[in-house]
C-alpha cells in the first residue's frame, strides 16, 4: 500500500533491524552490530531488496531458541519454508538432532501458513507452483547453459517500470 520506494526502504530497514536484534541476542556484544552493518553482504542485500535479512533473522532466532524454547524455534523454522531448501534441510537436521518438539511445531507453523495463504489467495497459486518450478528448471538450475550464472544480474528483482 506504500509507494514502491517507501515500501522498499521500509522492507530493508525492518528486516535489517530484525537481523541486527537477533545477531545481538546471539553474540551479546555491541561490535557485532557494526560487523553486520559493515558486511558487503549487508550492502548488497540492502541495494537489491532481497530477503537475506529476513532469512538470517528467522534462522538465527530458530537456532537461538532451539535448546531453551524448541517450540518457538520450530515456529521460526516453519516460517523459513518460503525458501524451499530450508523446508527440506531443516526437518532433516531437526530429526538428526532429536528435536521432536521443534520439528512438530515447525510442521504446525507450515500447515498454518499454507492454510492462511489458501484462505487469502485460494488454491490456484499452489496448483501453479509445480508448473512454475518446472518452467524455471532451465533458467534457475541449469542457468541456461551459462558457465557463470552469477554474471546474470538480470535475475535480481527490479523496480517496476512506470512507462
């Protein structure tokens, strides 16, 4: 509901703040904040408007709470399933670590998020997901035969054109 520029700025600042808070809670030292801000990855994520700050916040929070509050940790992990690799890797790690309560709460969190998305958007996005993944196979996984897929910066989200 915000104009693009302000939505972009708000997204970056809110997710960066979450990342800084989680890093501080893990390390408990003020210089950690400076290190987060000085990282080249922070600058790249901020300029590109990617989800790295959100991902770092959720993953860091889940690891921070895993031993003391496994149910809360599982909720944070469940929220990470917007990144498919975490939806596959984290359950395996939780099972291997014998973190049953965290695993169960992650499953419940995912089920609630899927249910909420269906309630808001219907089932058509879920039906389109497998087709979309198959269509992107050559672009994302095979990088269209390019030797250096990282050189294709066109895959980063761009500001919508106004013309």
